[in-house]
């Protein structure tokens, strides 16, 4: 069996692809990826995984990581059917982190980005999430990859110290965990989490400047940004920020805030963008605007 340390020799330019860790899982994924779409395909897949795989699939990647996914989850379903999730964003992140450095994964969920970046030599990961459910799944995945260097932080990121209420609006998408709307009917999935500014977390755990900050917090990015001193020692060289024009009303404010801090907004393919419309994988790459040539590091 291949050991995790072998990820040091893999070629990440080839793109990240996931396959089954066992022959039955490999056959299941190969079959369903090859079958054209039909009504009820997803339901049949979930029935098979529930009956024969205990609702969980164990995968390996061509980058050397191992991952447990849950086919009922939105991201797990995408990985199972398509072989990956946000492959171009992950490829950009891997290129930024190719020479090592500190990677901060805000809204780390079950660890797709953390696992993918932590296998790169010289990378130190800080994975942050308010959801105890997500962090439990991340911990399971870390146990399957004992060579990973990652610090796990259980908290919400806020502008000032506070306690916040969160909810999971969809049982099919753990990644949608967000600050609860207290005026709506009480959601049984609600839970409370201690909130601290990102600056405090980094002052305790980060050894230096952040090479890449990836953030996916369902429209509450400004609260995270305002809790970080962009003139201090932890100023990120790069940010990859989820930006959904349909759900994130504060997207224009995020653009304005980061541009005022000296970043330029690019698509993950390196094209200048002005807003969230028609973005590949609904992510924006904010990089330092001080360099005339495309760069992954602030000077």
C-alpha cells in the first residue's frame, strides 16, 4: 500500500482526481461516472452506498491523499460523480503553495483543501471551522493521512470576541453552515460557537506571513476580513474567496474592501474581474496589485 509520504514525488500539474480506495468502491465510481444522466441516478447511487458501503466511501487521489466522503453531501456527491470538486481552484492553490509557506483554510469543512495543500513539502496548514460536525469529519480524514502538518481550530471568525449561533440550512450540504438568521423559525440544526478575530488565531498559530488564505464562509467574509490586520505580519499574499452572486449580498463590499487593501481581483484562470458574475467555480483570486507581472507573492 502506498504511504502518504509518497505525495512528495507526485505531479500536481496533472490535476487532482479521486478514485476508489478498494476494488468495490472503484467499480462503483467508474460505473456511475460512465452512465449517462437519468432521472433517479443520484437516488440509486445513494441507495447503493447506504446498503453496501454504510453511507461512506473511502477514496484515494493521484496526489497521494486519502479521503472519506459522504455521497449524500453536495461536495461528496460531486467528487463521486465527477472525480473532483473545484479542480481548477485547487490547482491554483497548489501552484501558489508550490514553494511551501502557510496556508489558512477558513471554512475548511471536511478538509478537501487542507488535505490537498498539506501534502506539498514545506506547507503548514491552519484549518478553521465553526462546525463541530465538519471538524469531526476532518479529523477522520487526517487520521487517514498521518503525514499531514495541520493545526485544527474550532471557532467562528468574527470582528470582535463574541458567541455566534450557526445553522445548517440543508442536510445535503454541510458546506452551507452559516450564521443563523435569528428572526426565522428555529432550525433544529442550530448550534453556538465562540467567535474570535482571525488576527488572534494567527498570532497564536501562524509562524509568519500567510502565503494563501482560502475562505468559504457563506457570505460572511467581511466579518473575517475585519478581524485581520492587513498591515501586520500576517497579511496574506493571496486569497481565494468563494463568491456567489446569487447568495452573497456583501460581494461588492468584499471587492471594495480587498481592493482598498492593495489587492487585484482575478478569476482563478488569471483574468481581471470586476464582480462575481460568470466566475469559474464561483471563486475569486485576490492577489497583490503591486507587481506588474502575475505573481503569487506580495513584495
